[in-house]
C-alpha cells in the first residue's frame, strides 16, 4: 500500500547555521528556540550534524549541542545526523552517548556517518596519526553495539556510562555503499538527499531489497532529509530560499560565507553554470506556501515511500525560520484529517 502524507513522521536537521551579524552563541540559542517549537508542534526528533572548518556551520561539537537542546526540551528525541565515526574512537562515542542517554533517558538517537564532515586538511588535524589508518565503518558500528550491550560487562574495556543502554543507532549516507551497510546490519537508514540527491532512489531500493531483520529493526525504515522553506506565499518562500541558494553557491565555488540575508535576484549573483550546479544539489528542495509544499511533498512520499522526512531550513531571519518549521508541521498534521484549504 502506498504511503500517504499523514502516515509519515517528521523531524528536524539543524546545522546551527551562523548568520551574517550573528555568532555561534546566538546560533545555539536560536537552535534551542526552534527545538522547543518543534517539540510543541509534534516533530519526532531534532538532530545536529557534525561538520568542521565551515564558517556558517557551528555544530562541530555535536554531542555538546545534543545535551544543550535535550536539556532545554522534555520529550522530543535529540540526536546526531550524524556523528562522523572515523573522527572518533567508538569507545569515546559510546561514553558520550551513554552519558546523554543517562541524563535524558529514552530520548537520544545516534546517527553515524563515515565521511570526515570536512576537508582533508581539517580531517588530518582531527585525526592526527590516525589519518592514514584503515577505518572499517561496519566494524566500528559493531564495536559501538558491543559497548552498549549488557553482555559487555565481563570485558576488560567497558563504556561507563553506556553499557546496557538502549540507544538507537542509525546509518547515514549519501551513496549506495551506506545503503548496503544499513541493510546488512538491519539498521534504520537516513539519506542525505538535502545535498546529495543523485543516488537517493537507487540507494533506498538497495536498502529495502537487501534488508536483513535484526534485533534492532524488523522491517526497513527510511528517512529522507530534505530542504524546506515554507511561508504564507510562494513568492515570499522563494525570496527566503535565496539565502539557502547562496549558501550552496558558496559550496560550489569554494567561497563560503556566513548565512547571508535573502536577495531580490539570484541571477545577479550566479552564472548559469553555477545555478545548474546548485540546483542539482537542491533537487529535493521544498519551497512555497503550505498548499504548494503539501502537493510536492505528497508526490514525494508516493514516489519514495519513505517512513520519515527530516527537514532542514537554513533561513536567515529567525522568526521566518520558526514560522517555516511550524507551517511544515501543520502541512503534515492537517493532512491527516482535512485539506489545507478547508
């Protein structure tokens, strides 16, 4: 049976964007405000992504931010989307997330990726002598599962806290390789379609076709991350989305900047080639009024059959960002019982 919009869960991905005129400190306060709203309007989880050496992204100390937001909320799940596992020893991550789960029981998610979350030079600074070490992503996940297991109590190396705690592990990815890992291990799969849409459809098919039930998950579970900019009108939303497009333009050109304010005309900023490159990355961009996004999202759910949508909304103005988060929740909640125009 095809999924309907009312069947899915909805969540938030936050990179703690630093806007022009702001600081990481103001970004963190803004994130907490968004998370509190997300909890109020029914979002399932609120995740932070680990990135490094990016001027507009302040979520580098991901575990610390998770604790900050979990401490400022009461029921929404908070987690990582994700922790870049090659940057860390599995034992240290087990201890950090064991600490978080001990402080906020039943609310912590551990999403894992295998990319560096940065450039190679910064990855060298993070990993030091381990930079050239062979990293086996599946084996590192198994190590984490072992540290969280109560059966590890007799081991000479234990995660305290962490041992015996139920902390859901997710596999994150932007390629078919990650899909194969998630399927083989019987874990939920989150795809980074908000910036790497190319292999999305192929990857989720591989995941579903090859999924092996596990003690953690009996049936495949797919979450897609997408960009969302919602406003009262299509015109207003398109205007707000120019901040996001400028941010991706910085990725394409290598000229990164703090998240800029919206502009009247992107054609005055980018070349046709740059526009094409940016919009390829933003293939899953949902911009518009509630009705427009509802129609686009309904089609997306029918085509992909995803179980959950995670929205990321880099919007310059905090109140506009908050309104977009609320409007997106309204789109999904109201679809369960009535059309939006009634």
